[in-house]
C-alpha cells in the first residue's frame, strides 16, 4: 500500500518517491537491503516529518532524493521528471555543517550559489538576504571559529536557503545542538515558515525526536527498520504555535510512540513484502547497558508507575528521547522482563522481582533470562563449555553472525552479548585479546 504517496493529490506533488529500494553490497558479496518499497510524496507548502530508528536508512533516503546516490530499484520524481543526478532546486541541511574555516560567513553561504552562475552583485545580494533572514545579520565577515554551534548551524541553513530550494531536505538539523539552542532555531524556523518568508516549497525533515516532529510537521511518516519503508502516516492538524503540554500535542506524541513500538504487522501487500522472521542467533541485538536496563526496571517498578508506565511519560521522567528509550524497552521485552504494547511498558513478574532484588539475586535472575531468551548468549556459553580450553576468539562468532546480518549489526550484537554476559557472569571476555573464556564465572 502506498500509504504516504496516496495522501497527496497527484497534481499537488512536488516530489514523488516510487517503490524505492537501495541495497549495499557487503565485502562477501551479499546484499544489505537498506530501503525497500519506499513510497512517499511531498506537496508544496508542507513540512513532512520522517521518523525512524537509528540505522533505518533515513539519511540514505535523503541522499537518493537529492540525487546524490542512485537507487537500486524504483525512482524519484521531482516536478514530474526523474531525478538521476544532483537536482537543482533540492537542497539539504545536515546535522553538523562542514563549513570552510578559511571562508567568512558570507563566503560559506555564497558557496551554495556558485554553481548557478549568477552575476557577482546578485550572488552577494541573495547571500546577504539569506544571512539576514536566518538571524546572522552583522556576522557576514565572521569566520566559523568565531561562531557558536547554533550560529554555525544557522550558516548551514543560510547556505541551503540561498538557492531558494523548492524542496529542503533536513537530516536531523537540530540534533547536534544543545536543547535551548535547538529550541530557538526550531522556533525561528517555524516563525519564518509561518509568515511565508522562507523561499522554500516544501520540507522533508528527518528526525528521531518525536516531540520535535509533532511540533514542526504537518504530516508524519513512520519508517521501519531492516529494511526501511514507510509503515504509517499520521496527519498533524494542530494550529501553531504548538505548546509541548497542550493535551492535543500530548495525544499525538502518544500516538507516535504507539506506532513506533508496534510489532511488525501482517503486511497488507501479502507474502511478497513479508520479511523472514529471524530467530536464534540471527536476531540482531541492540547494545544496551545493563545499567540502563536496571534503571528502567527500577523506574517503572516504583511509584507513581507501580509496574506499568506510559512510554512518553517515562522517557520524559528519565530525560531520554523516545529513540534512546526504545532499544532499552525492547531489550527488556526480549529478556521477558517487560512487555511493550500500545505505547506502554508493563513489567513481568520477573521484571518486578529483578527491581526488588539485591545485586547477587539480580545477576542470577539476569543470567537465567539471558540463557533462556537470548540465543546468542546461550550459544557463546555452549561453545565455551564444549571446548576443552574453554576459550574462543571473538572472530569465531563474528564470522558466524555475518552469515545472518551486516557486519555492523554483528559487531553490535556481540558487544551487547559481551556486556550482558559479563554482568550475568556466564562468561568472561578479554578486550585486549578479543577472546571469550570461562575464566571468571563460577
Ligand atoms: N555507503 C554505504 N555502504 C554500505 N552500507 C551503508 C552505506 N551507507 C549506509 N549504509 C548502511 O545503511 C544503513 C542505513 O544507514 P543510514 O545512515 O541511512 O541510516 P539512518 O536512518 O540515517 O541512521 P541514523 O539515524 O543513525 O542517522 C546502515 O546499516 C548503514 O550502515
Ligand atoms: Mg542518518
């Protein structure tokens, strides 16, 4: 189903992404499917948010849309024409800007226009206007090293705006800034947008910050992982400015949490799009520290929650963004210490017991659940038990895992199992020699 593409009437579409797919090839020749069947459309005048987990392929998608990389399947259409190279009229704002240190603010902004072959006077006029618009008036001749992080990011915005892009792609543009600076820049951006002062047709904003997405966007697209595709669309029909504690804003934030923690649903496209369910050691694990796992169990077990909590509420209480919280909640679910459903987390009996126990009891309970519910941990332990040396190099498991997943995911899964196994004392791991052993455990 073309969820996101069908909600924009064909005549209004500035940009269309059709059945887009992207695979990268691993050194062994196997394909890593990053994007599959991505469909979306952007209409003039809208800010659309794309929310997805780390590694789901959001940046890859933006690069394909901007024509900076070629898709493996499907196509991108911009104003009706296929995109097959860097598209004029589409510009990008990144998380951190590589400003040229030897160029002034004006010089850095003018770079955005260089390819357009404008007369010198026009170049200067437009650049100064962009600098002014984004609140850097008076800093034209400053060098990047003289600017704060927030101001440098403003230069990045000015460089993207100066071309008067029809489509502005923003890849987590506020995530490298401190909370207050991000807030100010977001508000300034929305203010200019609301007054129609930005020379932009439409915006596609990639973020993992749910609150930010709800504050800024007219429509949200939720992106799945492995592979990345648009799995649902949420319209945001709320007037601006949107206050963080407005009940309508809260309700929407809740809804996004529910969508983002939903278990993969039966695909409506039938078996073709169905992903094989990975079981056993082939399940990629997120590297979540046992401190975080214990911290969340404790927080949810205590008043006012008493074993069940609303995910946005607990994220707020723990000063975490949803994106940081999901892997923790999901790992607790994997270990059967909690259930995540409908945007809530509910501790199981074992989870409650863990929260009430002392350190040794916790370790014993964790070990039991780790061996029972994380096949990779049990597998490592079995291999060590079976070898007379009770030792095995990390590479032995890495090679095995790479038959099931990308190198990065294999590394991450092993790192997870190493830290959990050490905590549970089911095996030891020597960081320097990169060797597992049964040396310390009882
Ligand atoms: N050029 C490349 N070669 C091989 N793999 C790549 C390449 N670019 C991206 N990938 C892989 O594609 C996947 C998606 O990466 P991408 O950067 O698009 O994700 P993302 O959603 O933007 O993540 P984040 O939220 O962390 O920014 C990752 O597993 C990454 O390792
Ligand atoms: Mg990214």
